[in-house]
C-alpha cells in the first residue's frame, strides 16, 4: 500500500473516531440522545451555518462519488456515501480517496 493511501486511511479512521467521540460525549452529558444532538446543531446562527456548510459539502461529495463511480466502475467506493452521511465528511472524503486510489487489477 502506498504511503498516500495509508494517509487517506488514517484520516478516514480519525475522521470517524474523533467526531464520534464528541457526539457521544455530548449525548451522554445531556442525556438527550440523537435528537438532542441534532437540535444542538441549530441552536444559534453559527452552528446552523456550520451544519449547512457540512451538509452542502456532503451532497457535493456524494455527487462526485456517484459521477466517478459510474465512470470508473469502482462500485466499492459507493460505501463512502453512507460513511459521509452517517459519520461525516471528515470520514467520507478520505475514505473515498482511499478507495479511489486502490491499484486497478
């Protein structure tokens, strides 16, 4: 595996674990669960703006993944879409780059 692919994989793991740690910490502290976390994303203009920024980035990444996957026929790379929406762009983007740069056989 190339050093660049290892960096992408490490960033995907970090992008999954680090944000999830903070999400779970928040839900435990407040006891509000997932709905409380989602409500917190819209608590003020700053967090609402950040939420929309990440939503637009996730949609853009999804369009790019679908366009490239249909061209390159790399169907495994589609797994980055649920990773993006269930975990975040911080996981989905490096995961897609990791899957996209695998050697073609």
